[in-house]
C-alpha cells in the first residue's frame, strides 16, 4: 500500500531550501497566454480540480511542496483528462519566482495554510515579504490574491502583510466591503477546498481575504 504523504513539512529544512522549481508553460491547447489561477500549497487539490473542471479554458495550477502528493495529483488529472490542470513542486518560501513569467497570473489562492502556532515556528508561515513581492511581479494588473483560513490569527497575520505598508507599496488593495482591514464573508469563486468544506460542515467561520493588484510597481 502506498504511503500517505506527510501532513506537514518544514519548508526551511535543508532539502527544500535549494530552488528547484521549474517554469510552467501553458498547454498548447490553451494558447500562449490563457487566464490563469494558481493554488498555493494545494495539498490534495480539491479546489484546483473543481476549478479546472468548471472552467476548461482556464489554466489552473496547483503548487505543493510534498512531491508525493504532486505525483498523485498529476496522475489523477491525467486520468480525468483535465488538460488545463497542472500540478508542480514549489517551495513558496524560496522558489515561486521561478514558476511563472511576470504578469501571467490572474489569481493566486492561498487556502488554509499550515498555522505553525509556536512562536519559534513563525518564520515558516507562508505569507512573507518574498511571497508578496513575487506575487506582485507575477500578477497581471487587476489580478487578485485570495486567502482563506479557519484560524483567525493566521488570517489576521496575512491581513497585516497585505494591508500594511509593504502590501500597499506593492499595489495591493483590499476587496473587502468595508475596505482595508476587513474580511470577505462569502466565497466568490464557486468552488471550495476540502478544508473549507469541512470547516463549513462544522459550522465554523472561514476568515477570507481578497486583494487586487491595482497598480503593480515597476520593480517590486
């Protein structure tokens, strides 16, 4: 029986710190510059699979650090014939900049990232100056970042990054109804991740953030 992929890995361990992700090129059938959604840290990829099935003309990319899970998702996508769905390895702490060309992504989705509650593990959290700067380079003008978590502290930490001075300098603007420093109540994308489905079934709150890259900087 195949081993189950590990639930958590340390993105700052030596084996993951060497950048080795590769540039993703759109499948020929989609044309050279299709609309593109990227799920960051996609795990088993429920959100990516659902989005790719619903929008066959859109390139959907799931990035994951656990290579065993990447391989499983790739095999499932082939079995389902989803030619617009790509899964690939990436460590979001060090090599996302290698994966996409500038101004080629329409939406990044960061859904229920590992919380890393302990203070000494805070540096392992996904949202970082590197991640914000890389997304600002890779998003098209008007592109979006979508963050969701069932842990208030994690959502608040992401909000501080995007609504704070660093995020504003990169050109991110909140899409929350009340403006900056606010949450978005509803899911506007029509599909959910496995974790979101479980959270809603339990009657728990999803803390959701949405941002638009309104004015991308020339050199973020």
